[in-house]
């Protein structure tokens, strides 16, 4: 299975294929508006604004699996991201990113790129996956890796 075989739903519930992003560099992030790492939304937005024309797509996937830091519904999440953080990059419907109910996208990402000490499990909000233009997952960054710290890795793929 390829990343491009996976279907997702955007934050408004519209089905979308990951194949729509073929040929783009992707930064896929599991997000939560009430997380201590939520200030990273501004850095993610900055990356989106700076590099979208060069082929970067920042994709946010809200999840409520870590200390219930994303309790709202999709409409509430969208409003919080737009109003509080100025987000205009694509957001998707709230999903599970770990456990038996993990979305196929996150099952794929964690099977391909493991975390610290080889762990597959997503440990917290704002774990980031960098995907090249051919759909290969090339790097996984922990929640503590700020968008500013990973910018050079993104530029290398653009």
C-alpha cells in the first residue's frame, strides 16, 4: 500500500485521496488546539505561507487521544485554528493516530517511520512526518521539534 492509496476526510467531512498531493512535499502533523505545543500552529502556518508555492503542503490531523486536548467537534476545531492561530493550511477530520482504531494514514506513517528507540506509537500531539514528492516518508520528528527546527529538512526536499 502506498500513501497515495489512502483516503481521508477534510475537516468539513469531504472525502479526499492522498493522491491529490502527489508531487508535493508533505508535512503531516497530528494536532490539538488545547495542547501546550499549540503555539507550533503559527510556525506551521509560516512554513505553509513561505513554501506552498514551491510545493509544500502542511496537513493537520486533529486527534483527541492525548490528555483530551482536542475535545471539540470538527467545526469547533476549525474555528479555533483559524481564529486563535491563523491557520489556513489544510485541516482534516479528527482521527485516532494510535491504537486499534488508528486511521490507515497513521498506520502507514508509523509502519514506515518509527520513532525513538524504534517505537511505532505516536507518543503525543504535534508529531510530524515529512514526505517527499514521491510519497516516501523520509523523516519523523518528535513533538518538541519546532517547525523552525525542521525547516532545513523541508527546504532540502523542495
